[in-house]
């Protein structure tokens, strides 16, 4: 926490209330030093007592609005009052006999489904998991899916777009045909038929078969680095990093519109019941790492912790409007052998080698092992994650699946969230 605050101290110091909360005595709190945020504690206590009503339509909303108006922002009480959580059926695809569920737009969870559909046409199980051939196929599948996302995706409440086509097997077959297995390419969006920073993820399951896959974000580290007055609430910067300013783009900023965002979490069902749940922070890397994890377990038979600990890579740029014009590069964990990196360069990729274990992410996984009657968990050591479990008698009495391991990862709390829930 001390290091995170120190990294953003320059921006936090620009706002009086941010500096008061995160830079007591004019500096970041030192490791081991006691740090408190009493204003935020009071706000959280009020929410616990009065629930969401106070945050969106009550006293806390009034305080945040007063601060925002003092800063020249355009929000008014109606913007807060009409906020509603959206309940929906998750989107899904079939992958090698499993059903993979993802968060729906404006989340970009559909990118995981599109990548899996493209990859399903390749014999990944017959390829070494860290071979240049597999890395290349996953990087190219990422490029294809992200090109479609950047062209078509928009808040479904504000525009029609061909989501069902993008996650269809027919579309995947057309996109798959564009991949040269020995040569890197840069892709335009697929042609379609006419049609009308800083993130937290955790997974929880219990012995009764309930499962939650949850992700939450402020976007950048500490969001906008602005604390809303005496509330202690840090405001996010999702709009500034997500919307396009191109009036012809489907994701152009507009009143009441939600920006497309990177947050996504998944569940995989086997025989109609939860089998694997997981996710990770990481912005545009989320759908790439989620695809790498799923294929490592399903196609290559890796164990949970083995898949979590495995070297990662990502293709850049992704969807951030600020980066879309930059040249493509594959950023890859230095534990991947030099011979593989050299082969990728030979395929035409620009490869950037990262330090060992520096691939990023904070993957959390839970698997229902019904054959042995246990829950299996794996947590990412990169950010210091934890897999923990308990065995309450109330749960034991309902099912022979005993909650031995319940992975939980809590990084920084943020705003804008996606939730998959199963029972």
C-alpha cells in the first residue's frame, strides 16, 4: 500500500482532500506505519446502515455532488438518482464440451469468448504449451478479437451492434482463416452481415454449490486521484480512458452512456454445473490472460496453480484510445525461453522481454472437484494473493462438496464492477 501511494503521490498531492487522506504529514505513509482514512470510514458506515440509498440519493450523494459542482463538473442529482444495478443473463459459448460464461457488455468479456471460438479450430493440445506456435496463435486470436471490439462495441443501451455475430462459431471460422500460423499480421475488424490499472478481482465458492466471480475497478491507479471532499471516496477515471472523441465511433462519449470497459469475469460449467471460476485484474490484458488460463487447463491439462504460475504474455496495444496508434508489440515473461522469443521474432512479431514473473495480473481460480468432494483453489503469487478456506457446519450439512479452499484476492477497492453469480 505504501508503494502504491508513493507511485501516485504527485497526482494525489494536487487535490487537497486526496492529499489529506493519502499523504498525511505531506508524505506517503511508510511501511509498517499506522494509516487511517476516517472520512472514508464514516462514509462506509453510513452505507452499511442506510444502504445504497444514501450514496445515490441521500446525504453522501449530496456531499459528492457539492464537491463535483465546486470543481466545475457537469453531474447533477438526477444522474446519481437514476443509477441502477443491471441484472442480466451472462453471455456464453461452448468450448471443447464446456460452457464458458462471461460478463456482458459494456464489459469486454465477449473478447474471451471470441478468442476461444477462434482457438477451438486449432489443435492446441497437440502443441507444447510454451512453444512459439501456441503463443503466436493466442496473440493472433487476441488481435482479431480486439480489432472487432474497437470497431463495433458500444453500450448496448445506447446503440445496436452485432454481439451475437461476434461470439458466433461462424464468425470465428472466418476470422480463424485470416491467421497465418507462421507469420504475424495486423488485422482490420471483421466484415459482418448488416444488423439493426487498478482493479480488484475475487472468486468465492461454497459447499452448497454457490459461486461468485467478481471484478471491480477505478480504472487507473487511484482512479482520477481525486477524493470527493469529506466523503473519503476516490473518484474513478473510466470515462477519460474508455470513451472515444471521434463522433463517428460507436463508443463516442454521450450523456447517460456507459463506456465500454475492460472488466470481465468468467465461469465455466461442465454438465450444467459450475466447474471453474476465475478472473484477474489487468485492463486490456484481462481477456488475454483469461484465455491463456482457460486453454492451459482445458487443452494442456495444467493444474490450477501450475496454470496461475505459468509465464504470461500480452499483445499491445489493446483498446485504450490513447494507445491505438502505437505499433504492435508482444510483451512476454522472461521465463519463456529465448529460443521461443527468437522464433516469434522470426514470425514477424516485435517481442519485448519482461523480467521473470513480470508478466502482470493477479489470477484467482476455484475448481469444483465433485469426484473428490472438495473445492480446489489457486491464487497468484505475483501480487501476494491468497487461497483460503473454511468449513462451516451449516454448509457441510447441505452438500458433500466441502469448502476446503476458497480463493480470495483483495487489492484496491474501486468503482465500476461486473459480477457473475451461480447457484
